[in-house]
C-alpha cells in the first residue's frame, strides 16, 4: 500500500535529473534494504525492515508530493491518514523526516539524530546516499549551471556532513552489530 500511495503522490513528478520521481523513491527503498541487510543476522530479516520500507516509500510524500502541507501532528487530517493506515510509529517517523523550509538543514539533521528514531535514521541515510550517488550527482552537475550549480555543490557538502552525523548519533554503523 505504501508503494501505491507513493506512486499516487509523485505521479507525473520528475527529479532534478529528469527521471520520474519514483526512481528516487525506489532507490531509497533499495538503499534502506542494503543498510538493513548489512546489519541483520545472517539469513534473517532485520526487525525494522517492514517499517523502514513503508517510511522509505512515503518519506517525500508530504514534503515533495502534491500536498504542500507537512505530515504533522499539528495538521490532524494528514497525520490521521498516515496514523490510521500505518500506525503511530510510521506517522511519527514521517513527521520527523518531513523538512519544512522554516528549519535550517543542519538543524533538521540534528533533530533526526537527536530523536534516536532508528527508522528515521536509516531512511534519511538511504535518502542521502542516493542524493550523493556519484552517477546521479554527475548528471545533476552537468544539467545545471551558474547559481544552481553552486547551490547543489553546497547541498552535497551538507549531505556528506549529514551522513556522518546520522551514522554516529543514530547508532547507524558500517560494521555488523550482530554476532553469530
């Protein structure tokens, strides 16, 4: 159901390199799967896999979807929809991940890390990994110029800082935390 909702929310949208927006959403889902697989016990599914997958599909639905309003407790209708379909954990996690324009990006990342919500940490890390993917970045940098190019270069630096923060403060490690 989350994938269908994401397809509806992002219907007709394209990312900055001109690909259908669902390409980004699917890439984030795949990155989350890779992150979780690297930290799960062999031959098991990570305990957060299903929640992370749902949130990965919906992580940009309110921020970049057709509804400008964020999924927030302050907006009862949108929050109730997500909560009703997927439960408190998913709704609260999407609320944490929704970045509004009134919050500086660094503060937004610090808030995700401080929340200690591992689902938010895993999904944002996956989102950042796709946003810093060298092939995607190269295509982006060749498609823009001038001030847009400078803005995207500054964003890349912020993204790399954010990756470092989320790996440390949200307890997201490159090594496997499970022992055999």
